C-alpha cells in the first residue's frame, strides 16, 4: 500500500496558477501548513465565495458579486456616453485605481490572437455592438495592451466601428517615468514619438 503525500495535491494545484512554478507552489504549501486552523478556514471560505458568488456582469463583462450588473454599471454618476474597451477585468481595476476615468467599460475577454485560436467570435464584440444600439455612447476609448495582438484587436474594432460616427480614441503608450531610452523597446519608443504633443 502506497502512503499518501498530503502536500502533493496542493502543490500540484498551486503550480497550475499563473506565475507559480513548482518551487513557489511548495513554498506556498509549507506556508499554509504554518498557518492557524482559522486562517486556513478563512482562505478556503474566500475561495468558495469566489466560486459561488463572483460572475460576469451581463452588461460590460467585468466581475460582479451576486448581481447581474457590476457596481460600475450601476453607478448613475458615471458618464454613460463614454466607453472604455479593455481586454479583461484586471485592466478595469488598474484604470479605476488611476481615478481619472468616469465613464463605463466593456471587457472583451481577451484580444484577437489567431495563433492561440482566439478570433473575434471568441470575444465580447457582438455584445459591444448591441450596447451601441441601446446605450447613448458617443465616444469609445481603446485601452488594450500595446502588443501585436492588442494592436490587431484595436485595428479590427476601429474598422468595424468607423461607419457608426463615433469618436474613437486609443490611449497613448509611452516611456515610463524614470525610464532610460536605451532600455525602451522600439515599439514603445515609436509610439511615444508618434504621440508627441506640442508644448
């Protein structure tokens, strides 16, 4: 009879998380072993809470807790004429931390990536077009990653939306504060140069 390794299962599951390799998974497992029973119970309860209650907003596809619409879509103080199109909920959270954007969002659920089998039909593009028919949106800001896939998605959507007489914008990409030019990649440097503004 083989003996059961109590850590094998949790290490295996933790190592499936993005950015967590086998060694990190082992460290996390040993960290859990050192926690109190109450701490572990709270961790399990939090994971179950996410599984049972967090879903996608039926309007913008951001995360929502037990409701059909997220708190941002429900906020009547937000500007309903401006829509920011992002790849996933992490982008919404990042932009909300900035505290400058007061419009609404539309989460695509990824970007067009043919090599990974992700075409426009796998994203929430059809739902975006439906929103434009029913909501008073006049301005769209694309805030997709400055990758080849992000650029492809922005170009695809721009061509699709151009005939609808909307104001279309793309966020500027540039050099981070404190960054050295020699370490900036050509694409970012080119975008920063193209996006220069008068002083």
